[in-house]
C-alpha cells in the first residue's frame, strides 16, 4: 500500500506539472503570426480583397467589424493542419539548393517567403495607428545580437548582416523569440570606394553576370527571412541594374525595404510595376545614438503614425537603442498606438507616402 501511495503521488505531481506547462505555453496565442495583412496592392495572395487590404491565408479569418482583426493561431511559417516545422527549418518548396546554400524561391503552389515567413498582425478592437521598427546589423557583434534578440519586443523586425557570424543559429534563436527576419544586401553607395560595404557588394560597373553570384551568396547565408533591406546602395539603387535586382527578388518571392528616409519614387513605381512588396523608412531613430536624440525620434515616429496611419523607424546595433525601444514599446498601447512588424508595412507605403 505504501508503494502504491508513492506511485499515486508521483503521478499526481507529473500530471500537475503537465497541466501547468500547458497553461503557461499552450493557451497564449497573443501576437503569434497567423494570417497575413497582405500588403502590396499589386501582389495579392489567394483571397485578397480589393486595394490590397487585410486578407487571411487559407486557414485564417479576418473580420473587419469595428476595426477588429481576428486571426487564426498558426505559428510562424506553419501551414494550418500541416506537420509543424522546427524553428528555422525552411518551409517545403520555398528553397532551392545551390553552391551558395539554400536560396529562397516561390513554391509551385504560389506560396512565397514574403508571406510564409512574415509575422502577421494581431490588432486590437478599434483602428489604431501602427508603428513598425526595423533593427539592423545583427550578427556582427554576437553579444549585442543576443541582447537584441532577448530584449526587443517580438514585434520588432530584425535584419541580419550578410557578413555576420553564426547566422543560421542566431536566426533560429530570433524566430524562436517570435521575431520576423530580414537580410541586409550590400549595395554600392554613392561614395564608393571611400565607403565600402564589403567584398560581396553588388556594384554598378560589374554587370549582372558578376553581381548575380554575389547576390546568391548573400541570399544563401541563412533561411527564414521574408525580405531584404539594402545595406547602403545609393548608387546601385539609382542605376539601371536595380530593375534586374528587383526582378530577381520578385521571382524569389521576397519583399524589399529601403532603409533611407529620403525614399525613391522610382523604386516605388518599379515595385508596383513588378507587383513586388516594397516599403521604405519614415525616419532613422538613432542616427545620433544618444538617449535624448532617440527619445525625440520615437516621439516623431508616433506623430507620423498618427498622421499617416503607419510609420516605420530604422534602428541600429547600439545598446542604448535596444534599451530605449524596449521601454518605449511597453507603454505604446496606452498611448493609442500598436507596434507591428515591418511586414505589415507594405500597405503602409501607400498610407504614408506624404510622410516620406
């Protein structure tokens, strides 16, 4: 009887632990990516509404009543009802093998990395101004990268440098924390070679045949990113080669983000012509990496979001930026705004064009 009592007690302890774990981990779907707010008016997935408005994936549902968006609870990169993938494992059909590693591509069924790997928005009742943050330069400094992954809100989009170390492992960690990912592509700047983005930079005078393998090397650095962002690139993006560059991204189902607040009407028009997701920065948050300057930038970002519907800030790998963005985001909702990932900003390009 004594042995039976011990066994019974251990069983109750085990069941209690399982139940507690389920409560802590299985019931909270808040903020989980589920259905995309599609986001380019030119490229609409199946089920997209007119003007590229909010849409649901095949398993998601979107309700526009009172401005509320109700989303399915499929984890990031998972198809509803499909066998779950481990974090960072490339989705079936969304990659091709190459000598540079696994390159992103559109699946035969029409899925694209821009849709599958994006982190969708869970909006609160009522239409709120949206703010997005792109944090760049991850992978170059391992300590700061870990700090950004752990401390930044999961809605902050993380962009990894192609020259970073341990990128597959770091990308897995970031996705585990709920962040969506982007990849920085080094492009020739106006003041090249005085300013040199590195040995894999796409350059205007090299031609497509030399630039294509450089781009493929960059795209093969890790998997699971929904789009790319330029690393410098003023000269390259102003050249005729940008058409080939955008076509390659479009073919592979990737989104492009321009991190310059000056923007480019030409790039926006080209993206529309190709039916490719595109957006650009509203402002640089930490151009001067000090508390006072960053605080003022974040206030300006809120003003821009209230005026235009959405605003997108770009931040860089500074400890002060990580800490201030984390604290700022904690009370953002109480000020009537909602923090969203950059993938929710395709449509934002249309909403905030006057701001840029």
